[in-house]
C-alpha cells in the first residue's frame, strides 16, 4: 500500500558519520564483521560481536534469499583516438537495443565526449579493444559500441568498480564478490554487499538448521553511484536495473511462507527483486527491468526480515530500509552504530532487521 504523500524530504535521511568509520578493508574472515540486530516489534537494538550470531535468529522453515549476480571488473582505462588523451569507462549494463556489443557506461572525463568519439583499450602490444560512442544516455552516461564482446577483455584487463569512498583495492579482488556469485550471471557494476559477510561454511550451517537458500538476480547498476540530489526525494528518478525471479523459486518461496517460514532477504537488491515480483498476494515469476523505489509510505510485502549493511546518507537504500523499519528507528540505530564504532558501507558491518 502506498500512502498519499506528496513530499519526502531528502534531508530527513541525513546523518553525521566520522570519516574513519568508513570501512576501507573487508573483515577477515568474512563473517567476522559485527551485527546490529533491530527488532521492529519492540524497537530494540542488540549488539552482536560476530556476523555468525545470525544463526541465533534463524529457525527451521525460514528462507534466505540472495542475489547471485556477479560483479564484472567493469572499470577500463584507455586512450582517446587520435589524441591519446586518457579515458576511463565504468560499464553499467548491456544496451542491446543499440545492436552489437553495445553497453551503457559512465565516462571520465565525460564533458566533451560526444557521439563519434573513438577509444582504444589494452596494452600497446597485443590486440587492443576499440570502441566508439554511439549516443548520450538519458542517465548522463554514454552508449558505447565495442568492436567485440568486452567481457573476456574485462576479465583480463578490467578493474573492480569499487565505490569512490574506498581508496585502496583489496589484495584479493574476490573480496568484492559474494561466495555464491554465479559465473554465468555477470552483470553487476557493484557488489550486493550484504552477501559479502557469508562464507561457504556459514551457509552450510544455515542450511543445516533447516533454513533453505534461494537465489534471485538483480544486476546492480547506476543508482548505486547516484545520491538523491532533489530535496523532495519523490522527484528522484530511479534508473532501471534488470532482475529476475524464476517460476520454481517463486513457488518454493510462496510455499515456505504459507507454511509459516520467514522470507529473509540478504540485501536491498534481493528486496527490490522480490517486491517487484510481488503481485496479487504472492510472488510471481518475473524477468525484466525494474525502477522500483521503496521509501517510507510504501510498505514491503514480500519480505519478513532483512540483512543489510549501513548505507550512505541521503541515499535510496537508506530510504528503503526506513520503509521497512521506520525512519526514526533506523536513524536511531545508525546513531548508536556510530557511537559504538561500527564500520560503515560496502566493507563494513551488518544489520539484521527482524
């Protein structure tokens, strides 16, 4: 249900965060991060020193829903042709409507990069990857046509698209990848970071407790890099992302819930996929683009609990978790997390919202 509101002040989703609390490196091992547990029923906060404490809050019949999209090493560095000037691309998603090997990408420097501009990527020795700008995208990015499939080239020469607040790449690039990422589902320009806390052993323990694991797909795109700039957040335009829930998974989730199990979403991308697919009181199979924007005033219907990281101020993700738990409760939890020196953002600690 959507409440009839005409304004949502972006400034109401702001908070003070000391720079030193922005995690620059991931916890080792993955499940060593801390866990802040929010109980919506009593609006209580419980501090747990290890993400493994998640096991204490699961019960047989529950379902963990994860996003198995794989992050591609989507950042490319090359040269403009024929000037030789430096250029950087961040590939966001394929743009099949333009034909061939065309992708939507952010370009730096973008000003003055017009349709027809030519780029060349790769070492001076070896076969380079050439590309041309086809058109300026509505997002402000560019539609880039490559001479051949860029994915194999990215695997060799691309870099992981770490967020701008992380200033040093991890020694192991797989630390910005979930352990359950599907190699056949490459397409994310950023990691679904709530899943970074899971190890294979922890997932085995989860399932040993009678909790099933189900997988959906959402290829994380441009909005991950875009703050809400409008003072009235309802004027913010979400960019589309491709997501999918297959028929068999939808049926198993509906059955689990009908039998009293809870749908526990691992991350906001899984939430958006499930809420996009929810219709007529049940989850329905879905595959396509979503622009779903969840904020206070919109109730979440497809999930019962949420595992998530701490999100940036004034972001659509902070608004999403506020839609689930209430903005006052969420911001109180964030203030306490700052006081208790939790680590924030992609490589930071986690929250479990019950």
